[in-house]
């Protein structure tokens, strides 16, 4: 560094003050060229993670807006079902049914094996301390990951296959198939395909009609509830949109597709007359979504 105006004065450079002329955009350094170095956590690494999180969140919100939650029918406590967990727990569900993870070995299955699995995950950063990150250069870690994926896929498939076999043996129809059939039926009628789209509640038509008392006296409320919203049987609100008076009379006298027994004799035994039964069928046929 010169201190005077004498051109012969010796110039001493501190560091390197000779700055090169810039050539436009400066490319950030590639950290892979510096062994032992890594990318700066803030803001480089963290910004990437935030951007990925934002994309995932936006995609999730788009899905929830595009298709409401696929809610099904109200829970029926008296229904006969085979309980099943959500799909992402199927492999654990099947694992707990294995001989060495249930019965006398339940402690081993729930605590022993699970403890080893989670303990391995906790110790993985301390055991796998190599700098190599390429998949084919980490045989132990890669092999364990592949074996874990194979086990999860196998157990999930076994659980679902066993569930379908049980449903077939008991003559039941799985919920997802019933939901699809109901959605197809509603689509054909121009109705919402999911109960996530809330529909206006159908009101009881002419609640003061004497047939309402006949409805209760005949014992219909045991299956269809006093508010006609259904219990072990279906809701009768809006039943007039599906069945005429003659259809309802036939159902009362003969039953319905093996799902409902004939109720005519029990209604007569309860004190109803043929005229009461006829009035009841006529009143039920007027139970429509939009009473005219």
C-alpha cells in the first residue's frame, strides 16, 4: 500500500487487493468439490426443505377441496363386521397375528421385536458413520431398507387377502365395495356421491296424522326409530320417493328381500285393524323429500 505520491515508492499489497473484473452472474460453489464440507443450513438447506413442504401442503389442500372426505353411513352398533385398521397399519395388524408375536409370545411381539426395530433406527446414525451416501456403496443399510420394504409389502398384502377371504366366508360385503356401489347408484340418480356433501334433512310429512301412532304401536320404531331416521333398519324419511302405497303394503304383508320380515300379523296382534294398516301404508307413501 503506497503512502505518498512518489512513483518510486515501494507498494506493499495487503492480502490480494487486485480484484478481477466481474463477468456477470457468479455461480455458487459446488460443495461436493470440498471434501468434508456441506451446504450451509441457513438459508440454503432450510429454504429447500420449506419449498418442498409448501408444495406438499398446497397439493394436500387441493385434494381436500376437490373431493370431500368420503364419509359413509352412520355407525350401526348392531352390525356384524370384521374390524380392520387403516391401510397403513395393515402390516402391523398382520404381524401381531403371527405365532411368535401373539398368544404366549405377546410380550416378545409387542415389546421385544418392536424395541429392536426402533432401537436400530435410533442407533443407525451412530452405527453408520461412513461418509459415503451412494446407495450401492452402503450394502448393510441398503439391504436392511430393502428387507424392511419387502416385509411391509408382504404383511400388508397378507392382511388384505385374509380379510377378503373372511368376508367371503361370512357372506359380507366390504365397506369400500358398498361405498363404491352407493356412489355409483347416487351418480346415476344425479345425487352427491359422498356424504361429505351435506344434504338437507328430510322432514317427516304430516307428523300429526293418526298413522304416526299406528307406526309406533305396530313396533316399527324398533327397527326404524321413533324419528324414522332408522336404527337397525333403514330410514323411512323419503321412503315415498322409492315405494308407492301398494309397494309398502306388500312389504308389510310379505317382507322385503329377506332384509325385513312380514309385519302384518304382528301389527294386527298389536291392535291395528286392516284400515289402520292401509292408512299407515298411505301415510308412509307420502313421506317424500319434497312433499307435494
